[in-house]
C-alpha cells in the first residue's frame, strides 16, 4: 500500500472514531554496519525498516500509536491503539496538529556510502584493525573495528493539509582497542562521522586511538582537590548531551530542569555561545522540518551567556503561549545539531594556559553519574596531568564532580580546535577554571 493512501485510510478511520485531527509520520530507515575483530567479521548488519507513528488529537488532547506495516489491519490497529491511549491519558495539556507549510526546500541526502561495495567496507574496517595492531606491539587487542552508514526518509501527512518529505543520513567509522605494558591495560577509542566516504579517514582513526592508548600506559592517580581542567572537545560535547534534556521546555514545565525561571537570564560565561543549527554545512544531518512538521531554524539558545530559548514542541509552546521551535525528534524535544563557535587559542595553547591542572580525555558513567534535574554530576575520568604548561603524565581513576550550570559559568577559555566529534556536535575544547577532583 502506498504511504499517502495508508495515511488517508488512517485519517478516515480516525474521524469515525471521533478524533478531530491526525498526523501520520513515516520513517523508512536503511542501515549498514560491519564490525571486525581479529580479522574476522564479528557483526554484520544490512537492513531496512519502517516505523509509522500516528498522532491523534481530540478536544485539544493528543495520543500516539505506532506500527511497522502499511495495510488496512495496521491502520485499524493504529487508530484503535490511539483511542485506547486517549481514554486512559490524564494530561490536561493542550496539543494540536501543525498547519503552517514550511518555506524552505526539503533536504535531499544521497547516501554516497552505498557506492562502496560490501567488500570495500569490510576492508576499511579490517584496515583500521591492522593499522592499530602495527602501530605498537603493546596494542594487544582491537576489540571492535567498525564501518557503517545509515539513511532515513521521513514523510509526514496530516489532516490540516501538510504533506512533507525529506531524506537525511551519515556514515561513521570507529575503533576500540586495548594496550598493555604487562601491568594495567588501557583503552583507546576513536570515531569519525561524515556525509560521504571521503569525510572519514580510517588511518587517522587508527592512529589517534592507538597513540592515545599507548600514551595512557603507566597512568598514575591524582591528589584530591580543586583543579583547573581542560575538557577536550569530545568530552565537553558528551557532557553537554548528558544534560541536553534540561533545555527542553517540557522538562522545565514539569520541574525536571534546573533552568526553570532562568529564561533570558545569564546562565553561562559571557564568551559562551551555543547555536542549534539544523543546516550546519560541516555536520552530516540536516532537517528542514521536525517530526511535527514545524519549520526548523538556526538559533543561538545561549547567546553571550544568556539563555535565549527553551526547545518547544507544539504542546509545550501552547502552554507557554509561544511558537514551537522545530526541535521534536524521536518524540523528544532536543537540539538537532549543536555548534560551539571557535575561540582564539589552539589546543597546545590551551594546555599552556592551564599551566597546572588536568586534561580530561574521557568520562565514564555518563548515564548513571549525571542528574539532569539538579544539574549535578560525578563522573569517573582519565586524562593527563598538566605541569608547567605541558602534559606531564597520564592520570586515571579520578572522579570529577560539579554542577553543569556551574561549568558553563566557569569556562575560562574556548579553543579553536573545532571538529566534528559526533553526528550532531561541532566545536572546540574548553578550559574550566575550577572543578572538584577526587583522586585514588
């Protein structure tokens, strides 16, 4: 059954069930990934999938249902499930279906990774493993070496006349390894993301993961205390995304965010600007509309340290009497792409500026060690001790704790070492003036 035909069938059934308006969102997803270990394929994925979500509104209240099949039985299942969910929901928050057509052309993503043969992708994964093992005899084991890509087509139909479609996707390669000098093993990990195969340098991935693992051998503990800390660009990105839910208006309205009551107030150092840019050229994923059909747009949500906006769905926007921001993705209201503009100092200059302190290259426990409601975190970390403006020695098994909003206020320097460190973050390393560190 064609997707538009299916949507129209759902709409007809929903009207008979008493719903006022509906939206059908269809994702067609394609994914490939090969993971190699010890020269053999450990995991192979080459699959396509479909996910259909119905949002149905009655008396300004919404309910949802999902399926994976386009046929009459599934259409009836969607409507009946949405109706059952509607009958048991206790929310009084008003919701709606979006009616304004976007003014921007939809994005079209051509998956250039599909031009590579399966054999070529497997060889790229094997090449990374081989490069790691040949880097140094102390690289004992490459646990995973992977190469993959994914693409999605999203189509949206609703009873207010919207009919939208666009495609997006990206590719990635990663390696995870262990080095040992006969004492304590150390891990190395690196990943790279891009829109096309030329964006991904498998030799660089292998070199960086291997050199980092080797450089961590012989790591020592550190004394407990307060330290000036350099958060490497990927570490700062991971910390941000661990707390990204606090920028959701829904979390704020429910009292689940420390940003409640802080709109248009200074929450960070004046030099900090964080931009949500769904069209950023250097990041692979781009969207012209969100999963509610709302136009996406570039916005500075932290501008010179001031919180300028929360991320709003249609429902949360109605509650605050504002416009939705176009940030509903995967049924959550989050930033699609985050850009931290570069500062003036390169990576080596940042190390020199710290002079005496720590360089953090990895956090552990980002799921269990953060509390978005309060902004508090306590995370295991490893990295290097900085002495006299130079990296002195590797350090491990220390805990960094603090409050995320305090971190934003204590950013002393922003680097110029911008890179893509995930599929949706582009930015540099930052120096935080002071963080609590508990050593071993």
